[in-house]
C-alpha cells in the first residue's frame, strides 16, 4: 500500500514528503519486529548504563561537594591549646612559658568569629578500664581486685552533632547524647586486650567498668589515688580523630570523669585541674571560609589544623570517578551503535528489491537515504528513552540501598533527583549515534541502482 501511494505521488510529480518517509520507515520496522526489538533493547541497556552511572556519580559528587561547601568534618578545623613560648621557658614568672589553655571564654570568643558555623568542645578524662573476663596483653597495664586494669583516655564530644566530628563508625551505633552508661571503643583499645580488628564487632554489647582516678595526700604526705567506678556498655566500634583516646563517650560522661579527677590534690594530679576542654572542633560556614577562620583562631592565640590538602584531593578524585563512569557509558552506547549499523546493513540486503522498485517509480537517492535514517533515528530515540527511564530507576534503587546504610551509620542520606538535562542529553546522544551508525548502510541503500536491485 505504501509503495502504491508513493508511486501515485511520483506520477503526479509530487515531492516525497516526510510523512511518506516515516510511513516507509514504519513499514520496515513492522516487518522485522524481532530484530528491531533486539536492537532497541541493546540501545536501551547502553543508555541505562550511561544514565545510571552518570546519575550516581553526579549525586555522589553533589553530596560530597555540598557537604564541603556547607561545612562538616572535611571542612572542620581542630583547635588545640597553644604551645608554650620556648623563649619564656625557665622564666621566674609562672604564667610565662605555659601553654594557653582553652576555657569557656576562649570557646565563646571563637564562636563569635566571622565565618564560624558551630564550635564543638572536646573533653578528655583519664580513665581506668576493667573488662571482666578479659586480660590485658599490654605491658603497661596493672592488676587489682577488679581484674586487669588498662590506663586510657575518654574523649567526650557533643553526640547531637556527631556528623560534624571526624569519627567513623565501623560497628554498632553511637552512644545516646547525655548517656552515662554507653560508650564506643576504638580498635586500638581492643588490641590492648588481644582482640583483633576482624573480631571487633563481637565486642558490641559487652559491659566494662570505668574508673575516674583522683589523687590526694595520705598519711605522711604519701600520694594516694582513689577511683570512682561506673559500668558502661560498649554500643559501637569507632575510629576517631577528635583527640587521642580509646573511648568515645557523651560530653556529660567525659565531663563528669574529668571533674572528679580535677577535684583531687593538684600536687598529685599535676595538670588535671586545667580546663576540661582538651580542644575544639570548629566547623566553618563554607569551604572557602576555612583559611580565614584558621587565621582568626591563630590570631586569638591557638594552634589549628585542617585537612585542606585532603579536601582538594577528594574533589579531584570525585571528578575523576565521574569521568571514568561517563566513559564506560559512552563505550556502551558506541557498542550499541554497532548493533544499529549491523541491523541496518541487514535491512539493506533484505530490501534490495523494494529499494529497486522505489527507484523505478522515481524515488531519488535522498528519499531512500531519508527513509533509512529515520528508521535508525527511531530505534536510537526509543532505545535512548527507555534506557534513560531504566537508568533513573536503577539509580534510585542503588540510592535506596545506600540510604539504608547511611541511616544505620547515623549519617544523612542522598537524594536522587530527576536530571532532565542528563535525560535529554542521553536520548539525543543515542539518536545521534544511531544516525551516525545508520549513515553508511543508508548511503549504500541510496546508491543502489534500480536495475540491479530489481533484477535480484
């Protein structure tokens, strides 16, 4: 029917319309549904791979860069007490040559600095650890009536803002804010009891005894230590860089232990009576504000450190990953275009007689070329559209899995939007690749002589 209509138009010298070209292309597609379906599926899978990979890479990059831009552990600044001035050491003035402690006044002053988003105090407390049923392998440990005693340090942070602190949870969970009976421990502390990192997760749920030591002068001026003991449950295993110490606890629990030790005789406990703040973790309002905030804090008189080189490396590596994933998707699309070229070449071989008849009734080379290119473009566009939708669906499935993990770690999840630009680019790219792949077969069909085609 299409050929008869086309022949009638040519007898009337009517130009070949785009509608005629689309009808011829549709007729060719309907005559070979199996081959066309396989070709469309190949394009769809390649487009899905490209869309899913680029969507996940863009989402990961956006989350990392947004986290850096808004602040967080990577945009944080660790503040420590200033080291003593070497030129003042040995001075008769007891205030000279001493480290500048971090007190509440310093915390308030730093909080008011321009570019500071939040200031999190870090409190440390000397701690004795007794783990019933476990014997320490550390040569520095001791023994008493309670068992093997390990000397360590408790680090207290504001657990409400734990996502801003450089702490990584590897098993279990973080202690509840304000809890006095829950702690996290590090693999370093577990190693002192002979527990390897591969078995660290088994320690979650164990109960340990914690002792806050306090010194005083006994009879005859002898140094005597007394400890205040409490029981705590290990609820998680962490790797933390907030401060040196094998125990992570709530700010309240660490402050309680510190205050007990600080209430002892200063001639026995030494510097235990100093400010409870062993350091601060300052989160800048943005990545660009980190250098200026550091300079302002050092101007106040405290030393600072920030992972600026790590931040730059993270940004570079995230972009490299995005480029690699996009490259894999492009390769997949290129392979799919070869399938389109193969399908079009087969169509040319099968339709030689039809092409000859079209030429015999007056079809020009460009008319035949247009019909074949439309057929290739339709397969590319349909495959690209289906692949884009499939790719976005896959990206959302992966995001749901990732969100489940992040939620279990107490971290914010990721959000996969609908990247309209990426979808349009994928469909357009698949169509263009299909046209490129179908160009050679289409040219071959257009140049086929009518007499040679009809005679076969």
